[in-house]
C-alpha cells in the first residue's frame, strides 16, 4: 500500500495556522492572559521604592515610570489602568516570585543579562529604559571622577549586577576599594547617608531618585562616569509566547504613538486621522489585537488611559518631574536615541 506523505512545508504551515491567530481570526488567550482575565487584575512585581520609577505616594497609590508600564498592560486587557495589584519585591526575591507564578510580570529596575534569560527561564521584553551604573559622593570630598575613588568604601546592594560591575570596574583600573554590602537599596542608601561609606553606587536613574531621599540632597554629586550597560525592562516567564508578545507590544505601541504625535489629549481626535499608520495603531483599520488576545482598540486603550512613551517619561523622571533626567539614550531613534519600535502592519 502506498502511503501519501504531506510535504514538510505543508505540515509546517498547518501547525502554524493551528497555533497562531492571524488578523481577522478569533481571539484566543494563552495561560497567563487567561489567568489574568479570570482573576480580574494584573499582578505586577515592583521595586519597594525608587522615586520616579516605583513608589507609593502619601495615599498609598503607586506612582512611577515602571508602575505606569503595568497600568498600560492592564489597560490593554481591562481598559482600566487601576486593575493592577503591585507586589513590592527585593532584588533577592524578584526572580523567585516570577518563577513561582506569584506575579504575572516583573516591572522594576531589572537588568537584562544572558544568564538571567537563558539560565533562569525568563523572557526579557523590550528595553523600556537604557541605563548604566554610576557613583554618588559627597561634594566635600572634592572628587570629580570615579577614577579618583581608589581606596574608597562603597555602599552597594547585594545580589545585583551592580555588585558585580563594581568589582569589575575597580579591577579593570587596578584600584583598591572596600565593598560594604547590604540586603536592600534602602539600607545601602541609609548607610551612605550616615557616613559609613565614601560612595554609593547603583544605576544612574536610581541615583537621581535616591539623592532626593537624603538629608541634604544638595550636598551630594553624581559623578559623570557610566561604568556599565544596564538595559532595563519588563520580564515574564518563558513558555507563553502570547503573553510575551502582549507585554512587548505594549511598549512598542507607546513608542509608535509618540513618533506619530498621538497623545492622551488628542487620541480621540486622531481616530479620524487618515494616516494609515495611525489607523492601524488605533484599530480603525485592520485587526492587530487578535493575535495578542485583545480587541482592535488595544493600543487606543493604552494611549487614552496612560499616554505615549514620551508623556510617561517626562512626568515621572523627565522635565516634568523632580528628577529632571534628560532623555539621552531613551529618546526616540528619530531624535538620536535608541528607542525604536517595529511597525504595526
């Protein structure tokens, strides 16, 4: 009896059609999205407290750059940025909480590294904030460069890439130092503030926020050297590609909105715009939400509730905030930055 075999390409196409939702097909929900919908809220792992990035206000409401990303994800699912439960996590506990399923997404200052992604079963989403490690010292030390810190004591948080980068920097420059290690960033900062260390080191973005917590912020200076690459962004578990795509495209939609001039204030007016890129972004043409398990208006929901990337940056850490951090590498690619999104089409 002759057995007919399907060509390998035909089998591959059949498998693809069975597992991927194409524009115009029925929306489906992967395990994480399904669990979030049934629960009625997103559970987001956050930092216990970094000014500008993630910190409860005096009313207990979470605010910050990383916080708004989670609110944007919630907006795509529920059209409600408040359907998020924030779980503050230390550097030591953050990965365990994600691995165990305690949280749906980790959105705190977490550096994308090869060993974390490959060795621990995580997927790092797009870089929402390009950062690098630096040093803060007291002005009275008259230190103008990190290269002048030989022999200094440095307060640092344990279990972080910060601790590893610190060792690499001093070894590379044949300088001696004393590492004073603490379990949390707050403990390290308090020790520095009380004079236990000559310097405090962490990501540059965090240094700006932490300086505002010191007794006399104006007495401290952030040195100019950036000693590492710290690509920061959301993290999810491996094994649920649809959820990974949803998280990823939440950031990309916010970038595309900024590039096209679509803001929280004008998004309703832009629904009438004839620009095909805007029409695809806002869901008035095509269906680019189905494959994400969402409706056509998924990106509209983000912009209406949260705004575009530039708006989130400016009000939390940029010119409209206390931190006054310049966009720098986090400017759009059209403004000589690194923030760049693939097209929706």
